[in-house]
C-alpha cells in the first residue's frame, strides 16, 4: 500500500457541515478523511496502472519474473505520484462521502 503524506491544515470539505465538533476535532477528522481517501486513490490507481502496463508492456526487461516484479513497483510509484497530486478527483469524492457518512453516524468524526 502506498502511504503518502497529506498536507496539513485541511479544515473541512466543501458542501459538508461538521456541526457539533470543536475546531481541533474538525481539523483532525478532515485530515483523517483526506489521508484515507488519498490512500484509497493510490491503491485504486495502482491496480489501474498495473493493468495498463500489462497491456502496453515495457519491453525493456522482457517477459520474465523480474519484469513482473518491476512492473508492480513501477505501477505503485506512478499511482502514488498521481494520488499525491490530487488531480483525478477520486480522493476528493471519497472525502465528501466519508464526511457525509460521518455526519449521519457520529457528528462528523470518522
């Protein structure tokens, strides 16, 4: 699993209300949602990139066990960078869903 640092200072999600939580609790909950969402995005993108590499093939190493191993590391690195950039919108959608779920289940804490 790709473990990427999330930028500090995230205080909430657009379109969500975290009524009933302190400012520190809101920030911690939002930061946790951002971290979880980014990790999920990285895992999802790793699977996607691995499939893409299988179809396209790298060709440089050949079709050996070494290539299969290398492609796994390569896919994880590529997916991690994409997830870290937060440009696909996957993590943001997951954050919104987690925020909404947290509001209905426990007042915004996830």
